[in-house]
C-alpha cells in the first residue's frame, strides 16, 4: 500500500510545529520557506494573495 501526502500538507504541519514550539533556527526557516513556496504553487495562491491585498488596503485606509 502506498501512502501519498501533499508537500503543502507536510510542510504546513511542520511549519505549525515550528511556530508552536517557537523554534528560531535555520531548519525552521527552511520549513517555513518551503511551505510558502509549495503553497504558492497551488490554487490557494489567488485567495491568499487577495486576502493579503485587502488587508493591506484596509490598513492603509485607516489613516
């Protein structure tokens, strides 16, 4: 039996654990970078980009 797991899911779990344990080392930085890299290659890029853009616009309009 072959078990297939998405790289985004794998790095997402590792990123969650790195942030949760407050690890501030090179390995945590690589995990977070790879999570962002693989997430950008998925269909999640569009909604995440739109949400960040909307948040930045709303913060700019507060002033």
